[in-house]
């Protein structure tokens, strides 16, 4: 290191190649729950770690070690060493939540076995995040039907994390393609969406988004766009009245303390404005309203972030991809982005 000179705080140095490299005072510790063992979670995780060489991050992987070792060897990927001491080591490690059992899964198939293993991995990573043994977690995809077969009663990661941490409310924020999309409602049938959209819910979600943008992204006065629910944002009441009765009053309440909130915008043009005017976030009334444009723009690089938790949690914005599991062709870009977002948000 004779060609590089660190400053007294150890956070920045320059070298003869004229590149400035930013260092953390210590390595960030990021836990990764590997999701469904018969999906692509392990593959995209190991590919991501290999591709980016995250030198300032120590990884703690949670999953079935014996199965993961066999699978990683078949994919010609390197697995971190198994450890029972959790986070004490300096190097990246693998925590075996299967307790050294040999479990024969069927690759790419829904089962209670694989569902249970993905739950065990998630629970262990969350326990250690709550205990502050790790700085944040990235969750690889789990399969909703498999976890249901295993007795998991939550719709997914977000709902479980809200209950497990005991916080009043969490917000699902999807980032990618120049958008930051926050959802008022998440995983539910369309017939139930209208009943869940209230002035209070819109205000509560938007306030969490604003505070998170300030805290984690350093945006002092965020510019927020709120989407309508109905076609053309109801077109003056022709196609419903939720905009007039619920969404607009909520926006007016929010504007008393946060002037840069506008809407409701017709969703078919709102995302065009979001990109053109560089909004800091978009508040969407239901799942597909926000995820269709985001996944169109960033299918391979979108990231799911849970706001409102006592720790950072991110996830690739895609599923288990059972159809390509074990073939070695999974794209790791979203996992790379999820790790980068997690590291960036850790303070």
C-alpha cells in the first residue's frame, strides 16, 4: 500500500491511479437469508458476491449448508465456510440452519420441506439483525406456496417483518429505473383494495417514505407524487369518487407540513411525469399500479426495501424462478443491486 495514503479518519485515500476510494471505518456485516433452497437464491447470491467483490462487506449466509455446498459445487461457485459461532469471524461465513441434516429436496418443486428451510433462514437472520449482530439483511426469494405448506401464515417477508419486529407500520418501497415506488396496499385481491385505501393509510405511508428519504437518502425536502386510483384519476368523478373523497383530502393534510407533495395524478401519465420531473418517490394505491412500470424499466435490477424497521432490509425484486433453478443461468443483477442498496443505507 506504499502508493496509497489514508487520511487520519481512515475513510478516504487516493492513489497513483488517481482514483478516490471511500472506505468504511469497519466492514459492514450483511446477512443474507438464502430463501427457498430449490429456487435461485443461492445461485444469485454467490454470483453477486463473486461478481462485485464487495471488499468492505462481510457476508453471513443463512440456509441449508449441506445442500448449498452440493448445489454450489454443481454450479462451480464458492461457498463461504460453515460456522457455528455466528458473527465472530472476520471472513464471510455460512450459518447452517439445517443443523447438519441431509435433506433431499426436489429442485424447482413446491414443498413444505423447502418452505420450512426458507423460514428458518429468515427467522435466524432477523433474530441476529434485531440483536444487532449484523447491520442489515438481504432476503433471497421464498415461494409463497411452499411457505404456506410449511405453516407460515404471512403473505411474505414484509408482513412477517412487521409483526416480528413489533413496529406499528412498515412500507414496501421498490427502487429501480429512476423510480422509488411506495405502496398503500400490498398483496391482496383487487376487490379488497378500495376498502383498505383510507386518508389515514395514505398519510401514514407517505410520512414514513418522507422520513426515510431524509434519513437514508439525505433528501432534505422530498418531492412526492401521489397516484390516483381510478382511470384518469376519476376524471372529475366520472369514474369513481375515491380521489375526491379520500386521496385529495389526504394530500391536503400532508401538504400542511410537506409542501412538495402533489396529486392525485392519473397513473397512465403519472410515471412519465415522475421521470421527467425527477420525483423522489411515487405513492401508489395498489401493488400492480407501482410494480408494472418499475419492473418494465428495471426487471433485472429492481430492489425491494422495507421502510420502518429497526434495521435495513432489502431484497431482489423477483421470485424463486423455479423454471430455471439449478441451470446456472439466473441473472444476479437484482441481488447485486439489493446488496448495494443495503450497504448504502446502513449508517
